[in-house]
């Protein structure tokens, strides 16, 4: 199992300011935002602030870039995760910062602030990087810009979000929220967030009262018909392969469960579409992946969709696994489990062969390509239920019993996918398949195709705080 850490992240629980939306970015779809200011602003003093949730790691991922294509400090400036998952700001080989620390958590939101003031007489104060409210001080590469040096941000050159427009690549994979550029001020992170002293979590605050400056902007992603809308009133960004479908409710103040690239049995499996689609590349055999959130009590609901092609739809399992399960293979000896019951604390719905796990009976629950599988996990009564396209199999009465091997573990959503196949998962924050009916749980969280059963809830931090 390729497991660096298994995080049951409770996210940023806000009791005041709430963020409603984020934007999902997918590298395989070449999704990004871009615009070119008509004139230059203050290139010596500015601040970038953004909330970021990564779902694809260990790839060169541009968060923001400005410039005209020449790879030097004044004509091109970048803020990105490099292929080693370190954060880098700068241009050419000088006047930049690259962290020693890596940022591979795919379960939580990072708040990144890059505060620049090259007019400062002290070289070390000219570039300041903050992560979740704390200034980063350990860098593998660190070179102070000369006094009054001008970067490309706020210049009348192209600015892009989620893309390296100079080299035409390095798209970002994950979610962004509250993307801000302040032209003319070097601000501390307290202008954008605050520490919740009850749980020691850095959380957002209302930024609408800030002064954004000549080429500053504020992207809140609230308008699904215009995802590049500048809420500050400036020129909007142009959407490139981004549509209303890319608006998500997975945000820093209500973090939703997604599939976890750090928790998989085979490196050939990977996340796409904001951690809601698991695919496989090359190799042979079964690959499994676990989600980012685990529970020990309560009732929880999520959905999955079989892919459109009949050959891609077979040999996929969707279900649950124990947090301490080291290996979640598919077992031909027990087709109604993700893992072998004798070796693995996991179980699930197998889309071909024996498709029903109710009491391990092997009863048929008919399904075909394109169908939506409903999953109901009842940890108050130790039951697991499945349904197809709005029809449940024994919800509240039957269900597959969850055995004692889960007693001391978190129970986590999981999938197993045979090489060359895929499965789409919807935990409510974003769906990579079309949702036509927009059902939510009783608290109004999540967006699902089918009605959430009474007493069941979406796997998100708001609900985990109350019911988990």
C-alpha cells in the first residue's frame, strides 16, 4: 500500500464566515483561467492569497503565472508546486524561494500567501511565504531580489491561474478557492484568515473589504455562469475549458471527502477530476484506493457511477475499508468483498459477477454501464447498504453486516479497479458525472443525483463535526 499518512482531516470548521464555492481544475482537460491587464500596476509590492486543495501530486503544478514568455525574473514570475511537491515562487535562477518542506496532503486545504515588497531596505523582508498563517523560513533555494526589483505580477502581460502559459503545460489538479491578488500592498496572512483557537485550525475570514489595487482581483467562484468573475469589479478572467460544471462546494470552511492518492495499492492508479474519478494506467491486476475521511459512528451516504463503456464498467468494486488495512486487493474467492474476509477488513459492491453483498448472500442487484450506485453506511447499526438508480436493496432492514474487525478502526470509503477500468465517486462536494436533480442531505450539504436517506449525511467536515 502506497501510504505516506492516513489523515482523517476535519478541515476548517468555521462558526462565522463561510465560503460557498471553489473551482475544480483538471490537468487532463487543460482547465485554467487567464487574462491580460491593459496597463501595469505595482510590480514591486503585491500579495497573492489563495486556498488550495491538491488531489494530484508529484507533478509540476502551476498555481499562478504572469509574464510574456521570457524565462527571467522580470518578464516571467511563477507560483507553483514543483514535481517534488515543494512550493516555488520566482522567475529564473535568482530572486526566488523554493521550500524544503513538501506539501502532499490531499485531504485538506492549504492557505498560501506570497507577500512581496522589494522596496524594503532589508533583503530578507522582500519575499515572505506563509502557509496556513505561519511564515515559511526553511528554503532549499532562497535568493533575495535586489531593492526595487520588479516582478511580472501586476504587469500588463498575461496572468494565468492553474496553468503554465509560457510552456503550455503544468496544469493544476485539485480545487482553488478565494484566489486573490493585492496590487500595491504586502499583507500578512491575517488579512485573509485567522486561527480558530477552539481547534487550532487556520480558517478564512471575509476579505470583501480589502483594497485590491490597479490590477488586483478577487475570484470567489460564486457565479457558475462566469467562473472567471472578478468579485472586486475588475476585468474578468477568461475560462479555458472551465464551465459551470466545475463549480464545487468543497471549500476551506466545509471540506468534503475525496479519494486519496497517498493511500493506494498500486502506483498505476490515479485520481482525476478533483479526486472523484479513479483510473488506472498500464500494468495488470487490481488497484485499490482509500478516501480521505474515516468515521466510527453515524450514518453516511455517497454515490458512484459506472463508466459508459460496457468493458470499462466491469471489474470495479466500490465500498469500504478499515483504516489499518494494509492491503485491499480484490479476491476472486469472495467476489462480494473488496478484500478477502480472512485477510482484509473491507467489503463492497462488485459491478460484475456477484453484484450484491447483502448478508453475503450473492443476491442479484441488476446494474449496467452508466448506472449510479448508492452507498449507505450505517455505523450505528453496523450495516452497509447498496442501491441502483434510486432503488435500495433492503435499506434499514437487510444490508451486509459489518464484522468486528472494524471495531477499533476508522471505516473509510474505498474502491478497487482492475487495470484499464475506472470508477467515478461523488461524496457531494463535486461530481465528475452530470447531476440532474441536485439532492442534498437534511442539513443542506452535498449535491447528489438521488435522495439522501433520512438520517444519512454527506461526508464533509460540517457533518463530521456534528455526527462523526
